[in-house]
C-alpha cells in the first residue's frame, strides 16, 4: 500500500479555529484526573465520604472532582488530589 499524505489540517487546528481547543484540553485533563482518582479509590476501597475527610473537603467537592465533564477545579484541589495519588503537579505554558 502506498503512503498517503494527509489532506487538510490537523484536528487540533480545527478545534482551535472553532474556538474549542482549550475547552477540549481542559475536559481531557479533567477526565484523566477523575479516572485516576476513581481507580485509586477502588484500589484503596475508599468511599467518597472517607476521601472527603482525608482531603479536608466536602462530598460535593469530591463529586465535582469525579465528574469528568465538570472542569471547574481549583489548583489547590488538583494539588490535594495529586498528593493523594502520589503524584506532583507540573504546570507549563507553551
């Protein structure tokens, strides 16, 4: 089969042209955070109530963190979740 060149632009270019790139990236990051937290909670057999106590927050806040579509999460909350997951937060501007 012969190599075919891509025709058109990259999907990221399309999203940027439509004004959706930043929102899409935010949702993708939030989904990764929610999924990792759900996996860790399952492994540790941790309830939402117990996690809320451990992170010194409310059940409602934990529910927002676990909602992959809700991108409103503070840096402080991301840091708490990262620490719980044994991770560090690194932010870069590109």
